[in-house]
C-alpha cells in the first residue's frame, strides 16, 4: 500500500487555488520584468545623457588656450547632486587645476569614456571622460569625472519612480483577479449545492445559466446522467408497485381461504403446521403493504400539503388501529401524553412514522410484554418515545437498522425490514428526527429499545 504524502503548497487541489497561484505568479513575474526593463532602460538613458554632457564640457574647456579658473565643489555637490569634476592636466601629466582636489583619478592614457575604481567602497567608482590631446604644442588636456554612486542612485530612483504606477496597480490588479476567480468558483459552488440538493425523488436538471462555458459540457453530461437515473428509478418504482399490486389480490385470497379452512383443521401436528402457514401468509401480506407504502413514498408525485396536526390525537388513533396486533400477542400497551404539541406536516406522513415505530415495537416485544408510548419534553423540546421490553439492538447493528430489508441477525419476530426505513424517510421529509437507543433505566426494568422522535427536528 502506497504511503500518502501531503500535497505541496504549490500543487493545490482546487481549481480556484491553481488559478490564483498561476495568475498571481504571472502578475508578479510581469511586474518584476517591467521593473527590470525600466531600470535597464533608464540606466542606458541616464548614462548616455551624462556622457554626452561630459564630452561637451570637456571639449568646451579644451578649446581654451589658457588654464581657466575652476569653481571649487563640495562633497555634497559631488555625491548628492552629481556635479561634474573638471581636471586640467599639462601635456607631461601634471595636474594644473581641479574643481574637487580630493579626486584621486589620474590622467587616463587613452581618450574616451570609462569607469575607474579608486578604492573598495561604493563611492570609489567614477565615470571618467578624457578628452583627446590638442593639435597645438603645449596645449593642456581636460578630463571630466562624475560620481558612479550618484549615477547608480539616479538610475534606481528614476526606475522606481517609473515603476511606481505598476507597484500601486499590482494590489488592485490582484484584488480584481481574486474577485473574478471567486465569482467563477462561486458559480461552480452554486452548481455543487444544486447537485447536493438532488435525491432519488427529485432528480431535476441543473441550470446552465450561471455555468461557465468551459464547465457547461460537464454539466450537460451530468444532466444526461440524471435523466437516465430518473428513468431507472421510475422503472424500479413501477416494478415494485406493479409487483405489489399483482401479489396483493392472490395473497389476500390465500389468507381468506386459510381463514375459512381453520375450522376444518384437526388439532395436533396439522394445526401447528397450519399456524406456521398462516403466519407466513400474514407476513407476506405485511410485506406487500410495506412495499406499496414504500413505492408511494418514493413516487415523484407532489407531497401532500402540510396541516396542523395534534400529535396526541394522532398517537391515540395509531394505537387504536394497532391494538389488534397487541391483543393477538397479549401485549400491554400504554400511552402517557404530558404535552399536546401541534406539528405542521401531512397527517398521513406522521401516521407513517408512528405506525411503523409502534408496529416495530409490538413485533419485537415478547408475547405478554409491554409497549409504552410517551409524549413529553426533553430539554424543552417535544418528543415521542416508543419503548418496548424486547431484546433491543446490538450496538454494532445500530447504524444499519434504518437500511431497507435489514434485519438484526437472530431475531425471530416477523417483519419485512422496511418499517424503520419508511419511518425515517417520512420523518426527514417533514423535519423530524428519529434516534434509537437501548433502554438502560426504566421503571419496569429489563431490556428494550427506545425509539425517540424529535418533533422539531
């Protein structure tokens, strides 16, 4: 088995993360490239301009026959303002005059432009132009110098000033980019929520109105899949309903014939076997009724309109209908209504919830046992408890008892395995919640199961 390694930060799983990562990276790279291009372009422009100025100044001084008087410069003028330093040299290489005597740049042997380093510090780099020797004998030579640190600072300052609009617009651009990506991903989340809201009873097509063009083919394919699923579920429901309807009449006829035959069965072994046959037919009738109820519950027909239902009255009605089962198994049924809540839901749906829970309790309680129905409040919330003194449900099967056709292994009570599934489906559809727990403290003692219905979800 391969070991699962965490995904690195530069490989996000989400499409939004990938878009933001790559687009932000491209924006930053473009901004860096623009700043570098601006720096190089301004550097070339500033150096070209200053070099031309030095050449003009040097040629102007070289045209004089006598040594001119040079105005002395201060350190601030040299390094902060980039003033040109003028040096006048004799033909034999002696310094005749200098506007900044501190400059330690000797006369360059070759005329032209060059960078000269006089030390190891940043300020010891100079841009120097040496004028060509004059044609007249004894004519002095002129050399112009400028601080290299000033030129570097000037280029950097101008480049940053030119890049300032890009720097200021970059956060705005990234914010707009994030907003566009968020809006795009929000439309995808809306589609995801629409998909999550689907169930087997309402497989409607997804709208393509807010779907990006790149995702539209995927949504269209999903709609096609939903159409096939709708047809498959409809076929399944029709089969279950048709099969249950077709079986209902012959099984009812068999039950009627058994009822007529009971008086003619001799006591003894034949009567015992006849009782087993009768129990099997009764169970088949119950299964058919459950299948019909399940098919009606899952049909695509619109649900009945909710109404204000008195839960206490509904429970008494449900108990009255199931007293036949309780009397046949000699089960003591009790009802305790301490509150009288009113629930807004279709009455038939609530009856389905309580009928199945009470029927399940009557089938699993031992013969001569006890089933109590309690209507009370728990932490200010109205609940209905259906309590029996049967064997309960092992904890390892507690999460599976709501599955269709699931029956706890080893149980002898007749049943179809559909009652709890039907009850939970009806409860969830009407905002109710069912919780099962094994009974641990009860005034009557013993084991059993508590099926609690939270009437407010």
